[in-house]
C-alpha cells in the first residue's frame, strides 16, 4: 500500500526513554479545535456493553466453562524462604478425580520473567508456587494439594522493609537486599539547605496496599491440535501472548489470547501469570481444557501489591519559596525485579531548582510488588505534599500560594522540554473555589462537636498519560451498513469500548449503536497494555485514523454507486449526504460485500520536543474526632487537567473510583505480615479493609477540559491514574490543618491518629 | 421432657445428594455433596455465571442472591440447605428480555466500572425496593449495599442508580 | 474441608437426638461454613436447625420480660419497630453488625456462639494455643485488634456486638439438650480461654441455645450502644460499649457497662456499676467508672490505642443515657 512508513518514537517516562517502532501511513489528522461542537465526543454516553454488565451475561475469564474442562490449583510455599528438596505426589495422584500434578522435578521447562522454570528450587515467599494439580473439579484439586508431601529446607528470611535494610538482616541476594533504583541531582541542594530560612524534615511511611481486583487472576487454556487459546483476565492480551511464547516456545501464530470482560486489574494484570503457564501445560499434557484461577487468599499473597515505602523528605525554604529538596525512598519490592519510584513527583512536579532524590529497591521474602495504579506516585505524593504543607506553615505562607509559586512553569524540570499543555494553575483555582479555600483557617476550625476538629487540605498530582505508539485499529463495513471496529486493546473497566465507539462514530459519521467494538483478542490489531493511563491516548487516535480511512474508502465506493463525485459526498449519522440528498449508507453497502471496506489506522508518534503530562489537584475537607481518632472525610474536590474529555460520565466514574481507592490507601488498607512467620495475616477481605459505600464522601469532579491539541489527534490524555495520586496527601494535610498533628504513616488508622495526638498532649 | 414426636430424618451424604429447589421461578435439580455451596450449584451445574465468586468467605457480596426474597451470600450458603427454597439470581430479574428498573438505572448512571460486583449490587437493591413499600431514603439505599464491596469505587453512582430506580418504580 | 452428611429435622427433639459426637448444629452458617472450610471445625454431620419453627421470633408477656427465639434472624430483630421500642440497644447493636446479607442469614443463637476472629486462630497453618498448640502467636505478634484486658493464654477478643447489648439487659439464655434444659446468665456463658478451657463458650456437647430472655426489670433501662471501627461499615469492633441504666430523677440506677472487642469475653466490672449507682452520670463519674473498668488493662505492642478508645466510648455511652 502506498505511503507506508516506519517511524521510531521515543517517549520519556520518569527519566527513562522508551523507544518503539510503528508503522504509519498517509497523514495524521490535526486535533479538533476546542470550539468544535461534536456529535459524540464530549457527550456522556451510556456504556455500549452496559446490558451485558447488568444482566450477568458479560463473560469474564472466571465464567469461561468449556466442555471437559479440568480445574487446576496451585500448591504454594507455606514458608517465607526454603529450598524444595523433594516432592512426593503419590497420595495426591491416587485421589479419584486427580488428572495430573506438576512440580519442579517433573515440569517441562517454561521460562518465566527471566527464570528458567515456574517452580523455583528456592521458594522465596509464602505463596510462591511449589506444585500444581489438575482435577475434575476445583474441590478435588484443592484436596489433592493437601496430599502432596514436600520436603523443605528452611532458610533465614526477612519480610519487613525496615528490617531488611539493617545490617543484621539475612542477605537474600549476592548484592544484599538494597539496590539502587535511580537518583537525581539538580542544582546545588547542599548550599541551598545551608542558606535556608526554614528547614523541615520528616520520615514518612506507607503500608503495602493489595489490589484486590474482584476477579482474581486466572486463565483458561485450551489446545486445538497445535493451536493454543488462552482466556485470561488481563490488562494486556498481547503481553500474555508474548509471555506464553517465551515460556512454551510456540510460534505466535499458534497462540490466541482472549479477554472479553475483566473484573479489575489496577495494574496487577500486566502480563502472563504462572497460572496461565500451568493451565497451558496441563491442557497440553491432558488433552483437555484447563482452568486455573486464584483464590482470594492466593490473590493477596502472590498477585502483586503496592510496595510499602519508607521515605525521608527534607525541604528548605527561603523568602517564601522552596529552595532545596532532599527525598530518599526505600520500597519493599518483595521478590520483584523492578520498583516504582516514589521520588517521581519530586523530580517532575514543581520547578525545584535544587534537589537530590534517591530511590532504592529492597528485596524481602514477601510477595512481589506489581504496578498498582500510579505506582510510586501515590506513595511519593503522600510524603512530598505533606512536607510542602509543613514548610509552608513554618514559613507562614498559605500552602496553596506556595505551590502556585512552583507550579506555573511551562517546562518539564527534568527534560526542560515544554509541556504540550499544562493548566495546573487553573486546577488550583477551580478546586480552591469548590472547597471554599478562603474558609480555611490555620489551626483548623471547630467541627460538629467540641472534640471534633475540621480542616481543609490539598495536594497536587502529576502523571504521564500521553500514550503513544504502537497501537492500531481497523474499521470494517458490513453489507448492512453496520460497522465493526477492532482494536487489540482491552476494557479493564474504564469504558474503553464505549469511548472508542464514540471516537469512531464521530469520525465515521455512523451512530454508535451501529458500531460493534471488538477488543480483548490477539486476533485483532495490536494494542498496548491498558495501564499507565495510556489506553485512550494510544488507541483512540488510531481508531480515529482507521475511521477516516474507512470513511474515505466508503465514500469512494459510494461515489461510484451513486454516480456523484466523491468530493461532493460526506457521511453523517449513517447517511451519505450530497447536495440536497441523504442516502442511508446501507443503500450503498448492500451493493458491496462484507468487509470490502476496511479502514486502518495507527497511532502516530508523539511530538519529541514536547513533554506530555497530566496534572490535577485534590482538595479535601475532613472532620477528626480527637478523642477516638476517627477521620471522617466529608468532601473531596478532584480537579484534573487531562486534555479533552471524550465521555464526561465515564470520566467522572474514573475519578470517583480513583478517589475512593485512594481513601482506602489513606485510611484503612494495609497488608499485615507477621514478621517471624512471614505470613500475611489479612490476605482476605475481612481484615484487609477496602472502602465500603459508607466510607465515601461527597466527591466533586471537575475537569479543565481543554484539548491538548499538540499531544495527539484527539487532544485527549489518560485518566486512570491521576485521580488516585493526590487524595491521601490532601486528606493528610486536611487532618494536619484540623488537629495540628501530622500523620506520616498511611493508612491513617484510628490507632495512628490517637498515637499522634497523644504525643502532642 | 422434650418433645420426641416426628421421625428421625435421615442423614444424607457425605456423597452427592439430590437437591431440589426453585431458581428464577423454575424447578431445578442438582446432585452435589452437602459441603458444596449454593454459589457452586448456581455457577456449576446450573451454569448461572452472572453471580460471581470473589472471596468465598462472606466478605464481599459479589455472590449475593435472594433466597426466599432476602439477599444472602451464596458462597457461604450450603446448597443442600436451600432444598425446597426459592432462589433468585441476576439472570432471573429481567422479564421477557426487558431489563429490571434497577438494571436500567445502573446503565443510565454508569453505576459500575469493571462490572464484577454489579450483579450482587443489583440484587441487594432489588431486594430493598421490594421490601420497602415507599421510596427508601438515601441512607437506607446506602445501607442496603454496605455488604457489597466495589473495588473500582462506583459507589456514588450505585447509590444514585438505586435512588433513581426507586423513583422509577413508583 | 471435611466432608459431612446433613440432616434437617423438623422438631427440636429430633435435632437434639441427632446432635451426637461429631455432629454440629447449623443455623445461618455464616460462621460455621467458614470454620469448616478452614479446617477449624471438622464435623462428620450437620444438623440444620432452620426447619424448626418454634425457635423463631420474639414475644413479650407483660411482667415476664422479653423472649427471643434462638433462630430469630438478626435482621428481624434489627428491623422490628416494636422491639426497638422495648429494647432499643438490640437494634442499635445490630445496625453496624456485619452486613444486611449476614444479618439476614445469621441468627441470635449463632451470633452468641460465633468463634473469635483472631487471624492466627483463623489461619489453619498456625498451631495456636486455642487450637491445642503451645503458644499464642498474637501475644508477641500482630495484635492491633487483640485484647487489652482480661486475657490469659489467648489474647483474642469477643467479636459479638449483640452480646454486650444483651448482657447489659441482664439477659439469660435457655439451653436444651437430650437430657434436659438449663438457664444461664448470658454474662456467665462466655469463657475466657485459660488452662484446660480452650474455648469461648460454656456450652456442653449436644446442647443448643433455644432462647434468650430479658427480664422485665431490665426493659426499664435506657441503653446506648457505641462501636468504633476502622472503616465506616462491615468491621468487627475495635471497641464496642453497651451502657444501660434506669434513669430516675436524673440519677442512674442498675447501671451496666459491657464492652466488646477488648477482652476474650464481653467485659464488665461490677465495681464500676456500684460506683455509678445513683450517679448523675457527669463526665467525672463516667471517667472514674471507665478507669475502674479498664483498671487492669495491659495493652500489647500494637493495641494501646484501644484503652484510650474504650475510655472515651464508655464516657460517651454513659453520658448519652442522661442526655
């Protein structure tokens, strides 16, 4: 085809450059001006898959039931660190209904994330995979697990972050337990600290947060001859396919991965899991489909988490400005090979002239981290934004005013690139108005009773969200004028099908209800992982171009059929419109066969000279019972600057959800591990406390809603992560305003509030 | 002395036993051992996968169904204990292909994100609206779904949808 | 999970005869099913009581107090407007107990017989003292939710919200077995596990709770139930307080203050009740009583906050009786 080019793009995130190649053709479209009135874009549209979701007909991986399907369960290490010496499976195999057992001594090699096998010799946390059983039903498989005899050689362990960084801790790797994970120095922080008027210094802690996606991780695998189909609850069907390829060494053409609906991921479902490999191996061996899904308990041991952090933040101020910053962070990565960076916001959010930041990855015998909605940024913002409030108070400057002084810059301080669009100051203005910032008093105000104190606080958010290539889409016309839009992305609950349908509809001139969106299948065009707030900004522009391509082709065909020049035709609401005539597109399409018009679109690279970021600010009002330590969050105002809003209703849902999940992190969610046993004591939904409906405050959602026209052809950016980032810090600042006490450990439970209040009394 | 009238009922099981019950208005039969849950019965032999398994411990509400009209957690309800009872699931509340007002309202108000808790939320609200003659207060609506966790945090819209369905129903 | 057979008798007598060694009574199942799944209960047969009609519902005979059948669902007690008038603390204690679904399933008898929620106890892999092991893991381990007072070998806490409320009404329970019936003060029914008593309830093999009775005199008391949680719903109490008293001319009589979530069994101190007899329940006397109630507190590493919390909730609950 004419005009196909390959372009290399370089996208920066957290100082790392990600390079990718993408195939583009023709030309990109310019983003619409802010003033354009759309038919679909910018309109609150109900979800196109709403009926499936409310009737229980939506098929999640958990719901896939195939004829003859077996059920696999995983035996997990009961010890935080041990060597697997021997495994005896005779009794398990003798149990009626058991079809197979896999473990390190009999399993085929299957590489997994840099390791040779999915069953390690040295198991490194409670929950690490030791063996697996496939049986006629899950109940039998579970019983069989109890009959497997394993000989373990116990090894010294450490699960706690602060214990792991001490000299006396068992060394888990040759290089010890602590690894550099990035640092940054800007300006002359040492001198700036020396000449400061005011210095504040604090140690902050954030506890381990568990994703607890309601649908646990899991997969169903089925072989048909040499072809493998895997249904997996995943944020990245193509990533799962690649993981399976690497493990089983199959050609990609023989692997198909499907994720129709998925019950939440929040970052934890980024790639293939051991359960997918186990299901695939069993299915091959036993010649039957195999389902392997995690129990809630397993989910909370072995499916990832937001690392606990220990952070030290020191700020210096002079003449009403922040003059120096020192931020060091240690993160409990468990057995993870990477770590999120809590100093990310410190490095990029404000125009700090002088700073030093350091981030360390700490390995322990606990479940590995995985990305959790704005990994690192939630934790880092909790510390940084509290320190700024503390400095503001010390200097006698209004905390919002202090931030304004450092938030106006239109240049990314890290790369010095100009922002494609930044309207953070406007977020401040909107938020301050909505919360009534002028009513904020130093020292807080009296609440609904003498022992209840009310306070207001705020915090700022920065995140990526610009998306980028590669991402592709196709748009097919059927002979009845209906349309099939395909993209290899997946809907993790954000409403992807709906917003893609809106974008397609807008460009194509065909109503949403005539467009079927097919996603979550590696048989479709490649789509990136649905994470990092990049789905809409990556896939959306490709969809728009695919729709344009389909429209142009269709109009070309229509010109022939109607015998009118193509330049005189346009498509509008399912009609071909020419001077004075409206012809339903089915009039034309019925003369063509199915799928003879196939539009293709790809995501063009981002402008290299610009930094594309999202911004926002949250304002919180709290009431604190100073005698019981109860924090009641009364109101959260969430203002975000994420470019154009494609669907205000689903966008608002995202923000509410982010705020609520953040309130869990702020107030009640905390993995509890018994250090000597190495056991997670609350790997359940009883003592691991996610917010209930009664924990939800009034949430006011506002957007600046200005298209970021230099970012991509939609002017839209991502929204998944931004709303979870600043809430906890805003609440903590409000609590400090209310009570005069700073809570430096999230979650801010009644116990911690009372403890902090007791110190001042 | 205590009453000793009545025949000694036989213990059934522990092997699979026949269980007869009414599911969504129709008689249903299953053959399951007594330790299996109502949820397993629904999702397995009956193929009603709209009801979800999340915690399997009565801690989340994704498995909420109505037994004799009242919302319960099917994951910790023994199937055998539902012998002869009326069970209603998400698959049973829309009639003749028409959505229940609560389902409609969930769509209108975007009262879900991933949708995994949705069937349970809907069942709790359906039960509330049936139990309340008049319109419930917003507090009653909230309390009706305190036993249904939503990890995506769709609560604001769930309550809105419930209140809107209550108005619609009148 | 053990396999078991199942029977559903229609009459109490049948049920009692079926309750032999290895059989366990099933009512709402909200606790039992979990205990069986995690291997903490290993019955070979379940006797489902829910087919017995006579144990459901509540009634009041003038002069004879209130009688609540053991199989009455918690939601029925919570939502009955008449009962709310008679004994308001019952509904108050149930309002934040568990969830609507669990209150629909759960029964009064089952609530009183529920086992503790200690995460070491509930973890099948931890051989804790209460399960026959040699030590209490919580005492030296993760104990933010554990006992601050009254514990011996085991530092779990009494989980029921209903129990403190009923005890503050001087409730008695009736028990039946195949050899007869007996009545026990509910306050005496709970055991602090210690020595050879590795259990929470003074129930004998083959016994069932058939009803709860509240004496007429106790119905004259005002009552307040307060519960502190670490989220706004669906949590076992960090601390709960049931306070009741007969108020006459602004003075309190027959005062009862019973705490949940602080000790292995519902916690009260008779000396505090005496101290408050005839008191106007001003701040100082409430706090003095709180200090008596919490006098023996020995918080563990992570639960010192509960002492502060309990003291304040006691004060508030008592104050509200005269507010």
